[in-house]
């Protein structure tokens, strides 16, 4: 049971992090688009921890 709870907590955490990342990326894209419209997506590197 404890493992399940830990897993659920972890999932929520990663979900929240991903949401924040997405928002940040959107902001960066918007800022760049405001400066000069470019067609290439903004490269964003995300370090993934192997679990």
C-alpha cells in the first residue's frame, strides 16, 4: 500500500512539473514570436532521470 501511495505522489509531482515546463515553454515561444515570427519550434532540453 505504501508503495502505491508513493507512486501516486510521484506521478502527481511529475505531472505538475510537466505542466509548469509546458507553460514556461509556451511563454518562451510567445516571447520569441513577438520579437520576430519564426517557424522552427524552440529547442528545449529536458534532462530525464532514469528510474
